[in-house]
C-alpha cells in the first residue's frame, strides 16, 4: 500500500514582507511585473501606470482629469506621465476629430517590448503584401496643385501651479570629512576578583556554542574580559550578556571582536542600587521585648515610662 507523502507548509520568513493573499473573483486587474517592479520608474509613475491599466477603455486620463481625483499636483502627474511615455508604457498621439478639432489618443501597454515587436511585424507584413508593378515606360507626372495649409490655432497654455520646493531635510549620512564621535572606553569592574574574571573568560570562550560567528582568539578574549566582568558585577546574568552582545550581527561579520567591544561599552547596564542597611534586633532591658536599634537598651515604651517616672519624682510625687 502506497504511503501518502505530506509536505510541511512553507515557513514564513523572519524578516521582510509576508503576503496574505485572498483569491479574488471580481474587482481586480492583472498588472505585469515589468511595471510594478520597474527600476527606472518612480513610485508615483508606477502607481499612476497601475491606475491607468485598471481603467476601462474610453476613460479620460489627462493631467487635469487625474489631478481632480488624486492629491498630487498637475506638475507631478505630468512628470509621471512623461516617465511612462519614455519607457513605452504609454503612447500619446494627437488626432484630428470632427469640426477641425484635435484630440489626444492615449494607448496603455502592459508589455512595451512585445507591443513594439508587434508593430514592427505589422509594418514588415504590410510592405511584403504591396504588389510590385511590371516595368512600364517612365511617365512624367503632371504637376500637382500645392496643398493648402490651414492654420490650426494652438490652444493657449494654461498656467500650472508649481509646488513650492521643499527645504532640504537634515543629512542622515555623515560626510566623509565629518568628525567622528570619540570611541567609548571598554568598561571594567569596580571590584575585580579572580572568580569574576574567570566567569567572564568562560563566557567569551563559549560564545561559538550559540553564535558560531563569534569565534575569538585568545588575545581577544583577554582584552574583552574586563568588559564582560563589568556586566556580571552589575548583576547581569550570563545568558542575558550573551544575547545582548551577539544578537542580530551584521552580515557579513568581518570583525567580531570589535563588534563585541562596541556593544559591551555602548549597552552597559546601570549599576545595582545600593543596599539599604538593616537595623538589627535588640531585647529590651526592662520588658525583654524585641525592638530594632543599633545599640542595646530599652524599647520606646519602657524609655517613655522611665522618663515619666523620673519627672514625677522630680516634682515630689509618688505613685
């Protein structure tokens, strides 16, 4: 009897986008990756091209019609249309319509390269089907009347509002000549002990067990021991120290010792709060009750009673 093979579901990636897709039955448009992932188009041009391809035939896609729908200005929309036209996703031509008027015809292409190849094949086929006439005596054609050119008035340019140029934002990447921050010193324990330094050395030498990229030399271990000892002195657990200094390393990791030194200095936890001194317990000399005091003697009740009795004797009163 054949056994049915069960394949495990694919594991979701730990970083990056994860698609949660639902099968669509209506209200969708198939967009080619040639447009959606084009490296030479801006995001505005890609989004505008996607919108145009989702429209039905006959819908107006002029600058003013698009600006009336979307928040972008006419200047930005016109620039995005020029991008699409330069890369072959749009083709705009001026055609004469009835009444001597001109209209703009816009053609949207989801595969510009295939459309160009198709037009070339049509041209070649049209040339191939032209019949070749037999050789006839050369006849001088009669002069044709010169065509009469009718001047078509050009439409007056409409002033387009220009968006104000935004002020340059702060530079996020420092220039090569910018002064660098001083290097943080490697921390060291306030009260180093042999056991503390040995625990720090064992932690550094055992890093490859959980993080193979952090294989250190003996010299690197000796140099980083004071930093790890400072963390352990401040109450950090070894597993917490190991996770803080090795988690999410850059790829590729070229200098693991330098990365550990930086993280030990930059992520150093604060020192533990000072311990509150505990006042010891004492037994009262009179009632033998326990009370807290740094020196032996009497409790507060017995002390106040003796003070009251002393005052009565001073006034000449007897109990």
